[in-house]
C-alpha cells in the first residue's frame, strides 16, 4: 500500500514557475514508476510526465517538453515536478500517481497506475 500527498501548487502569472512535490509513504517506493497527471475543468485527466524507479528514464507529454522536469529522490520517498514557463493552458489539478514496476520501464497510461494522491491546484494566470 502506498499513500501519496502532493504539495506546492498555487497561483502564478504566466511565465512563472512552480515546483510540485509528492511525498510517498509505504514500502518499496524505489520500485515504483512515478507519474504526474493533470485534470482541467471539464476535461479528462491526462498524462504529464513519468519517471522510472531508477530515474534512468523519463517521459513527457509533448506540450510540456522543455518546460517541465520530473525527478525523484528515493532516499526521501519523494517525486518532484519542476514547472517553468507556465502557460494558462497548464491550469489544472495535478495528481501524483504510482505504479509498481520492479523490473523497470516506464508507464504512460492512466490505467496502469495503482495509487493516486488527492491533487494540488495549479493556476497560471494570463
């Protein structure tokens, strides 16, 4: 069982930056692929970024490439999402998610993830 708690959301002007954190509790955090998803009002939850348990592989949706960076610290059971050059279209509730994948690899599909946080609101104003 893994519990996830996000923090770091807030209101920024377009072009600004935020750093989201996701603290995980439970065993074997280092064997979980970690992902970030987001959901804007009236839209489906969409994939943003993911990182393998070794941090050797990362993957981003096209719209955030070059602006967002996912990272993790297995010693602290924490995954991060650094968001730079924020745009109004990045406004959404951001969710952290975990997928147990001890043999490595990376997960990009929402239905692959086993555990979810409660979400944190990110608003980029124009």
